[in-house]
C-alpha cells in the first residue's frame, strides 16, 4: 500500500481566506482523488486529479472554489478558496492501489471561523 | 449513478460476539468492486476488505468476512470475535471496474463494542 502524507494535519482559518492542502505519495500514481468529509458525515468525492491534465470535478464542486494542481505523479494540492464556516470539514487525499482499492491520507481538518 | 445505502446508523455488540453490518447498493454495471472501510476516531480510513463482483466466493480477512449477494445487490460485513479495537465508523463503498472513478460511500455505521 502507498504511504500518503497530508499537510497541514489541521488548521483554523478565518472566513474569506484560502488554504492549500498538500498531498505527497511515496510512489508514482496515475490518479489521485480528493474527498471532503463534513462533520459527522460520509466522504464525498470532490475531484479526480490526473497528472498533465485538468482535474475532473464532481457535481456541486467547481474549480474556482477548489483549484487543484497535479505537477507530477507523486504530489497534488487542493486549495479551498474564499472559505466560509460551511467549508469546515476533513479533506482527504487518496490514491489507487493495484487491485482497485483506494488508500487514504490521514486527512486535513479545517475549521473556518 | 451508483448509490450505496447503509441502513444502520449505529450498532452495538458485546466484546467477543459476532456482529453483521448491512449494505446495499444500486448500479447498472456488471463489473465493479465493493469495499468496507473502517474509520476510527483518529480519522484514518483503513481498508478492511474488498470484493470483486465477478467472484462468487465471499472475501475473508481473518475475523472479517462478507456476504456478497450480487443479484440482491447486498454486501454485508460480518465481524467475528469482536474486539474493543473494532470500535469505529464503518463505511461500505462501491467502485466501478472501469477504473477512472473514485469510490462512492454509504453514510456509515457507528460500531460500538461493549466490554
């Protein structure tokens, strides 16, 4: 399984600001996925990030709000822009394993005041 | 679009007993994967078990096993000899075998282990 590191682990942010979350993987992977987990809820896919192409966003998520970069096969960033309290969530990075499963980072817990 | 339904928001079991968590899903695809993930309070998502839809044999991982009923679109998780460390949120998840999609998760079941 891949080792996935996310930074920051947690942060408290002021409304109207933006925060960039980093995801580093210890091996090259084709697809990376970003998920959001709102308090007490399940995980919802934000977007799929492929190296060399624009991210593919799920319904309800837009690039202006959640810009994603994927500069190489081991790294990706997710920015949460112009944050509001409703953006308070855990954001998780995940990558595909060799047999169809996804492996997850430990998540980044954001609190927006 | 695929959907995953977990109808048990919370389950409780005595330590050393057996518990079954339910999951149903809806899809028009014939080739896909199903998973159970565990999320303890530390929030790390941990893969518990996986099942490929084309395999009739139910997957087993030590104390964890599934009952996969493809026609009924049912995928339950059985935990035998429950241990205190099994306490967590359990999420059932679906993934198309096409490989380009992420996981679709159910709402989760909170498993409590009574000592």
